[in-house]
C-alpha cells in the first residue's frame, strides 16, 4: 500500500465515520501485501475479504463475483484500496458491494488512475472520477465524492505515480 492510499482512507474514516459506533466494515481485497487498513478501523468490527487466504483475510470468497459468504444488507461500510485495477469484471464486484451494504451504508473505493503495470495476478484498469461516477450510477449508488485528491499534493514519488482516484458513495435508504 502506498502512502497516499493510506492517507486517503484515513481521511475517509475521519470525515465520514467519526463519532459512529458499532460499524461492520468489510475490506474487499484485504490481503496484506504491502500494508493493511485494519489498524485504521480498530474501534469497529473490521472484516478482511479476498479471493485468496493469507495475512489480514478473514473471509475467502469462493466466487469473486457472487459472495455467498456474505449476507445481503449486512455491512455498514465497504472499503477497498488498490484492488479494483486487478478485478477483471469490476462492475460485478460493485453489484455485490451494493447487495451487501445496508440501506444508507457507505463505500470508499480507492484505485489508481495511472502507474506502471503490476500484475497480481492481472492488472486490467485505471480509474478516473467520471468513471467512478458512472459506475456508481450503474449500480444505483449516490455519489458523495469522486475525486483525485493527490492533484497538487505531493506525498512521495511512489504515491504520486499512481494518482489515486477515490469514490465515496452511499446506498440509498
């Protein structure tokens, strides 16, 4: 995980979750390769979800596009960072995110808009704010923010090359 991804997830936590209690948070693509968001969400129930077992994974999905292991309307917040570029059919993943979110639930998706190819196991996409807005509209989410906050903010060379885009959206009540 690069510095900007962690910083952006902290900002989401502070701006949208501050003061909230008893949240169930699911991290999609949680395998700890270069860091984890788990320590950012210790005051709530954090559940790591991935397609492979390993460090920081609590639920291994049998099918990456049909999450039978997770009940409908059972999650308050879905987060995902540096994962969507590796998902071949990301729109199907978004449909599952909407399905598992409780009405009024939030999601925060962070994905690069640039950067070098980095297979794990595939590297398929880059995302821009308009693309995230279109994706949210496709699955019926209300967009709260879709932005590239790194523009004009230099953190470090490793972070800057990814130019992360963030989607923060809410499932309608």
